[in-house]
């Protein structure tokens, strides 16, 4: 039996567009006979990509419009830049190891972007972890893990190797699709490539 075709999904907890793509991205593996590979990355402003205030404000306004169009809760957010994002990335890698990344990533992103969840606080992060089926003791250990964070750095390098910097980015057979509004384009390419529907 041959392996399923892979679609890589590069995601940042600080990106509103990653949040808007999240559930639809993971749902691709429900619809198509693919392996969706979550690849968590640090926020682009911590990777040396400049973000002027005017662009930041535009992104938030645009993301709010897109969320309304998609029927996704949005707006009551708590910026996870810094320690919050790093904590989520570490737990995201643990969740990936345990096959719980979909539950953790989608629930935590929703909490950050629509429930003002301050994920720097254990009392906020813990129920998100446990709600995703993760044991808090394991998550606490993951929060200290430099090895898990290093895997996220490798994800950044992989994203750069595809010639990309922004998220969400999807990659199928070396072809990148940047943006939450490119999921339909990706699906057309999956269909053209003969990937089976479920």
C-alpha cells in the first residue's frame, strides 16, 4: 500500500489568517485521501519580517471581514506574541506527536482570537490542553522543552526552503499555496493530481 500524498500546513498562533484557515485546513484530510502535516512556526515579526503598524491594522480589519464571511468567531483577542506563542508551539509539537494537533491547534487558536485567552498563564492554557485530550503533566514538561522549540525552527527553515515566509501556507508536492483564501485552489490541484476523495 502506498503512502498518502502529503499536504504541509504551516501555521502561526499569532496569525489571524492561520486561525481562519485552521479547521478548514484540518478538514481537508476528512475530505481527501491525504496526510495533512501541521508545521507550527514562530510569528513572522520574530523571524525578521517587518510588519508596519498600517499593515497590522489592515490585517486585523481584513481578518474580521473574512471571519464574518466564513461565520467564524473573531475579535476578542489576546496577542500571544512572545512567550504565549512559544508555549503554544511547544504544546503543538507534543500534540502532533500524540495525534492531537487538530484538537489543540483549532481550540487554542479560537481561544486566542475570539475569547481573549492569555496563553502565557497556566490556568488558561491548561483547560485548552486538557480539552484537546492532552495530559497537563506532559504539557508542563513540553513547555520547558528546547527540543520541541527546535522542531519549530526546522519548520521555519522548511517554509523558507519553499520560498515562503507568511502563514498559513500549504504545500503539496513542492507547490506552495499562501493564504487562507487559497484552500479552494489547493483542492483543485489535489483533484487535478488524481488524489482520491473520501
